[in-house]
C-alpha cells in the first residue's frame, strides 16, 4: 500500500477495521441487541474520525517554507544541539481526534529513516522516550537543507505507519505515514525563521512552521 496514493476520504488503513465494525453494527441493529448496537456504532464513529483522510491545500508560496507534517498543538519552540550542531526544535502534540495522516514538509528527498517498534506508554512516563514506538525521518530540500522529524506514539492501539523509501522524492504536502496519537518533533536548521509559537494549532500540509535560510 502506498500512503502517498491514499487519497480516499477514509484512509486505506482503516478500511478493514471499519468494515468489520460496520458489519457487527448492522448485525446487532437487525437482531435488536441495542446495547451492542450502541457500542459498535460508537466504535465505528470513532474509527471513521481517526482514519479520516481529508485533502489539504498547501498555503506556502515561498520555496523556503516548511509545512507542518502533523496536525496538533505546538508545545514548545527551543534551540537544541544535535551532534554538536545547533538546531531549532519544534514540538507538536496530536490527539486521537486530530487528522492522523503525516505529510511531507517541503519538496525534497528522503535521506533516510528508521522505525523502532515498542510500547505505547503515556508520555509523562519517564520510560516513554526509551520504550515507545518511534519513527525518525530525515528530509533534504531541493536546495540541500536537511531537517529531521521524530514521531513518538502514545497510548494508541494503532501503530505508527511509515511508507517511505530511501532517496524517494516527495512533493510538499504528500502523505507519507500515519500517527494516531503522539508527539512529533521537527529539528530545523539554525537559520530557520520559525513562524509558530507554543499554543498554536497547526494542520498537516497547510500550516507554515517556518522559513529556511531566513533567520
């Protein structure tokens, strides 16, 4: 399955689950088991919300713009050191009810990625960073600027889904994965002019996080 071509209103990842729950809902409705009908109906609605897959229109017109890869709320914007290199760290938290599809931050190439399968502890647990399921992806822009994105899953029965290949070219806003609930961190070059603050709500594929080579 190619996530980039997953353009249906309901993500392909949710087809089987929603079909099974939908069949159970119809069965309980026809047999008059109202309690189970209510439970499966609520589950079906939740699955349809979690796996919804709307189209998004990129708002950035500048070539140096960095678009958010995830829906959610910006928790913090701060400087950090990665391998003795100063970078800007933008942390975004997405809830179970945000759109779960992950999107490319700009036109560019996948430099590499790795996925660690693991637990799904709450993020306030000190072991979450070590044990939780995590994906780390490196993107390089057409002008050679590199950013890193870390996705960490939290308390979700749905695993992180990353559909990428090394050296794969991506268009800005194209889908590359799935994160039902968790924390995403964008590590941006020091020269990035960040255009968001803590508390701001962002939308994947639309909201501009910052501009490279503009600080």
